[in-house]
């Protein structure tokens, strides 16, 4: 009785607040059934004990120690199975700080009896079957849910990312950075590889060299695949590093340190270093990365097509489209690269001029480089071999066009080597037409690159240029074509002529046959190009009549004076500019 009253006093007797139920809270789960619940009417001395409540929840009540509700608090003292030797809340605390049903084989099992789910004080025989009341079942369910939550929190706090980076985290980040370096280096290696060297290796039977050449046949597709892969790993590395540093340093400092750190790592490890190495060992690395890049391009084939479609949809309103197989390097970019190379001393000035001349070679036509009709040295078909040899010695040419009647009727070309046997055999009076070879005729508009290939194929060194009416416009030699690339070529019979001669800072003398493009380039002028080709023809067009020697005309502040005439042709022009003339070095 006294013991029951003591428990009632410690836990509070709800009966003291009245039986009406007014203001009553939900009763806590009891571990001891009351007498009324067992079908016995309680005696007067047992009223407090019969209404005593045993707290079985995990949350602290008013006045209880708040530490008793912590998931991982130390268990209460273990003693005898009576109330006197038991902590007031021993019935709620699992042994070892965790629920008994989560421990497997507990201490009670080792003594040959099952460990209790909820530790209860001993009850008299007439108060047996404590689990007939459904309240303990609810308590066990709540206890299990909270214990599971506590175990989850314990696993999170003990995970590799709970506050320090594990070796696995460092390994994943390093792997992503290596993949970034792989994609960046592969791009540089494939684009910088020596195409001639790859062709030689392919013809020698190298499978990898052939694979690289096939990849480079579709540069746009390969470049898109490399960019997609590089962006994927760069974003993944940044996200992973940010998440890791947020766990390590907190949400305030973590993103900032991730931004700074990943920017440096991606620049140094993912871009600068691999591209520098790839540029130095481009051929070797291109062969090494060809197979994985080929697989990766095949895997991303649908993605590449979708990206191309989306890009075309975006830029179509702007009047453009994405062409994956378009050239990766344009002529303008190469010209700019050559100019920068000259400024940095890597390329000499004459080398720069030759490279620019190569680009202009295909855009130039035969009319622009031919020897005009008026300057042609020809021989009539009725002249003898001896006459032709005298003309060769006089003019210093080794080949002469042979005409019939007029220069518009070219019937062949005679070479000095063809004339010598006739003289040696005493047949110097033989008509020259018998020693002539067939002539090669071309239109004025034939591009020089095509003409050069055709003359090499035909093994001819001189071609007759005809105009749109079929008349002779001039002639062009293979030497004239080469001079468009390497500059003037003089032999022992040629007399050097100065096309440009600077008199002072504002005056220059220019040969009348020089093209307007060359005049603009050398004298830094802006004379219009299109109607006529030469500076002499430009003066003719401005005057509108055959000029006299010393006649002048002014265009856009530039004075042009006819310095010398040869017949009706302007042989030399004096160019005077208001601003000082700064001619380019030839």
C-alpha cells in the first residue's frame, strides 16, 4: 500500500483532479493494469495505486530530466527486478542505450530467458498478463519508430561526408578532373596533328592513323562530342566539390571556396596543362586518344544531332545555321595568325608576303598577270630560223610565239632549243613555222591556281591569253605565275626595273603597268579597284583621252602626273600625296 502510494505520489494521481474527465489529458500508457481493469473493485487503500500511471513514452514529462528523452542517453542503473532498485524510468530505457529488439541476443538471453521488450517491475500473481492491454503495443511501435530515426541520424553522422572528406571523395574529384584534362587534350591533339604524317602512317598500315583521319573528316561532329563531354565532367566536378565543401565548411563558406578552388583546378589541370602537353606531342596523343574518342562520338551521335537541330532553330531567325562539317580554321584566321607571328618575330616579312600571296593566288586571273599584247615579242611564220635566233639574242627570250598575218592569229610556239639543230645542220633559212610547236590558249578569266596545274600537266611553259572576242590579249609564262608567290625572278638577261621609286616623303614614281592593288598596298592609298587594273589605265579613265607627257589629274587629294609615255601607253606616273607617303618594304 505504501509502495503504491509512493508511486502515485511520484507520478501524480489523475483521480485527484476529478472523475468527470473535465480538463483531463490523454492518459499515458500504463504497464500495470488497475483493479477495475482486472474485474476487481479497488479497496479504499488502493485508490492512489490503482490510478497511478506508469510513463512509457520516450518524451520527458513536466519536471522530468530532459536528458532522459535523448536517443543515445546512457541507460539507467541495472539492479534487482523490483521497484526499489530500479531507476524511475528504467522501464523505458533499452539496455545499452538502444531498444532490446534491435540488439539480437541480449543479456537476458544468455541467462536462458528472453530479454523483455519493455522492462517492467515485478507484479503480483493476480496482476499477470500485462500485455493484454493494447497500450504497451502502441508504446513499442512509437519506441521502434523513434529508435529507427535515431539509428538513421547515427549513420548520417558517421558517414564519410559528415565532416571530413574521405579518400573516396578525393578519388572521385580527381577522376573528374582527369576526364576534363582528357577531353581538353584530345581536342588540341586532334586539331594540331600533322596531316601529312598521319597520311604516311595510314598508308604504312597504321590502323590508329586511319582512325584519326576518319575522325578529322568530320571535325564538327568530333568537336561537338568533345565539348559535350568536357562540359559534363566540369559541371559534375564543380557540383561534387561544392557539396563536399558545404559539408566541410558550412553553407556560407563552402560555395565560395568551391568557386575559387574549382576555377583554378579546371584552368590549370583541365585546360592549360593538358592542352600544352597535347600541342607538344600532338601526333602521338592523337593516335592514343583516337579509339576512345571514336567510341564516345558514336555514343553521343543522337545528342550531337539534337544539339545541331536546336542550334539551327535558335540561330535561324538571325539568318545562319550550324554546319558541323564546316572548316574549323578560316582564311582570315590564318592571315591574322601570320600577322601576329610576324609581329612576334616568328615569321619573317618575306615569308608573310609569300603566305598572303598563296591565298591570293587562286583569286587572281590570267588577265592580271599576263604580258599585255603590246609588249609581246613574236615572230612571223614566214620568217626563217636565222631570223628567229637573231630575235632571241636581241630580246633575251627563249620562247617566241609564231603568228600568221597578225598577232591575233598565233599558230604555234618556237623554243630556241628547237632552232639550234637547224643552224647546226646548215638549214638556217628554213621557215620558222616548221620548228614551231602547238600553242596553248587560255581565256583571260582563268584562275592562276587552275592554270598552274594545267600547265604542269601539259608540260608547257607559255600560254596565249585570248579575250572575249577571240583576239590575242597577251601571254603568260609559268615564271609569271611563280612570281605571284615568291616575287620577281630575274635571270642573267633580265634588266631590273624599279616598279616603285620614292622621291621624297610625299612623292613616288610608279611604273604604269603596276596594278592598283599593289599601288594601294605599297603607298597606303585608297584608289578604287574594279574598272581598270593598272595605275596607267586609272589615269586614262580619269582623263578620258590619250594624255600628253606632263599632263596631270587629281583624285581624292592624290595628284597623278604622266611622267613618261611610250607610244600611247603611260609608262610612268608621278604620285603626289598631301600626307607623307610611307611605302611598305618590298
